[in-house]
């Protein structure tokens, strides 16, 4: 599509109330879906543009909205001691569609919130398709909106198409940033050899047996590392060769290149696990697999993002004890992620400083993670809807996970060194002395206690924010 015709953006007639004009959201991933839901629930019409299945990406497998292309985990659901768990709870209190769908389709994962990926995406798709204020258009948008268009949220995520990415770079005058993200393989449960593998959560957390574990002794581990280093990798396009990886999602073979013990102290660490076949000896390393669907038939290899070719994945991963006959429902892969320099380009409501009609949401803003992406979509959808309704809305308090994430993306980070970031307590304002003293009977707080106090402070601030009367 080219020019105005490709957008189908409605032009507002002088006699039509402004609220009759829809907000156009480009991208039906986690952020776009959440933004659409929030705006629609506030009574503002939405047109959600999703290019799949008209045009697929290198990572997606379906045409469902909010498809999870990597792990099926939304990470920790601990709202007291974990920042992402706190973000879960804040989003629930804001009426998040993503969290409601995740809660309805969760599968066992210890203290994490993991979901049946197909059921989860189907629930999001059906909720938006049936909402009277939402129109879904299956079409590729290749340009930013023309001057005649109003209120657009760009939520195309880390897999923004090349033509739209070029349009964003041209409009912003900034080449932006990019990095690679890798996908972990998925194994059929009935192909795992449970005479060698066993069920256990690390330190018996959660249900105590939510993960499948495959142990290695020192010789097996050394052979595995050697195979990773020698294995055939996928090749890059010339323009991709200088794109950096995101440190929080490194391919397993890249971690192995950093030293032979890196994996044994990382995703393959054996601590907190007891191999029933080891006669009490601690393993050198342990590969964990986590349930990937509600039926319990699929398990993904935790931390095994990879750029190995499919043939090499099958050969090398079958050297893992218990996976000698593993059948793969999906091999790992590699895709290019694109994001903009949020602190440089966006204002405090995710609007493009050079063109406030355009907002960005989700991973394209430089946040990292499913939950963070949806959270930014939640805020962008609310901001756009309130503005359309002529309502003055206050920003979420910086003490909240939502506010901390917003602050980091739109000004808290250094534009010169901006990199993707998961939500973490380091983004929150530190506790004041009085808050520290009041935390636990005036005792000096340890790191864990401090997190609990920060979480309680965040939820109290969020509840107060949600109760503030809106002023037109």
C-alpha cells in the first residue's frame, strides 16, 4: 500500500464529534491488542491493523492476535518480591486483557505465569473481534500516517516490517537501534526418556515438580559445550552482521563462547535440583524444560535460544541425557528486533515529539519482555483514549511498576546508551528514610524486605491513581 490509500484512515468531518473518530493501532501483538482493549473499554472506537496473514513474519506461526513467538512464560507472578510479578498485579487492577487471558489459560510453571500459547492467543483474538468498539483490518501498513490522519499508535513490535521501519526512520530522523532475539525449541513430552529425566522445580518452588530436568556429568557437559561451539549456525545478511544481541536473551552457543563454565552458572546451573539417579552426587549441569501448553504435551527448553541450524539442533540437543529420542514440535530460531530511541524521540505519553499524533507502544519503544510490552500498550491505549475524550489524565506514579517503566522509556534512560530493559526494582524511586523505617517494625531492611515494601508502596500508589477523578 502506498500513500493515504494504504491507511484507510478516516478524515474527521467538522460536524462529527471527535470521539467518533477511531484510534488507529498498527500491529496486533501484545502491545497493540492491549492498547486496543483499553481504548475500546473507555468507549473510544479502535481500528486495529494487523498484517498477518496477508504478510507473515519470520517468527510467527499463526494469524492470531497476541501470538507468543518465543517462550510461553510471562515470568514471575510474585507481586511481593519480583518487579514483573508486581507489574502483573498492576495490570490486573487496570483491567488488562492480556493478564486476564493469561490467567484463564495458565499452565504449571512453579512461581511463574506460563500459558497455553494457543488458548491464550485465541482468547485475546476472540475478545477483540467481538468487542463492539473494535474493528480488525488484516492489511499491511507500510507508511506512517499522512497529515490528514489522527491518533495513531504504532505497536508493530520487534518484527516491524522493513518498509514501515524505513518510514519510521525517515519521519524521526533517527536510524534507531536493532538487536537479535532468539527462540527456544519445543519438545514433545512423550519423546522424553523419564528413566533419565525427572520432574522438579528448582528448590521445590511452586508445585515442586513443574519442570522436566535432564542432568549432565562433567564429561557429558564438556562434550555438549564442544558440540555447541562447533555446530553449524544460521548465516546473517550483510546488513545484520553488526546488530548486537540483547543480553537477557543470548543464544546458548553465544553464551558458550564466553567460557566453558558460562552455561553451568547460567541457564544450566544444577543448584536446587536433586537427580534421583545420581546417588546424591550433584550434577555438573541440568537442562530444564517447562510445560508449554495446557494439555502438557509440549515442553520448551528453558534458556535454549539458539541460532544453530535445525539439523544441528536435532543432533546436538539429542546428546542431552533424556532427550536422545526427542521429537521437536518447533526448532529454535533467530529473528531481528527493531526498536526506537525512546528517551530521545518520545514524550511522557509515548507521543512522538516531532509529531504528537503518533504514539509508539510495546517493544518498539525499547522495553523488553511480553509483560512490559503489554504494559506499555496498556498505558498508550489509555493515554490516547483520554486525549480523544478530552479528559486530563495524570501519569501513573513513578513508585508504580507502570510509572517506573514509563519513566525509563521516555526520559529515565540515557539516550546515548539506550538499550532494551525489563522492568526491575532498579527503575523505581528508592525508599525514603521514613518508608524504610516503617517497612518492618523500624528494623533495618534487607534487600528482600526492601522489595516487599516497594511493592506495597507501588500498589497503594496505583490504587490511589486509579481513583483520581478525571477532569474534562
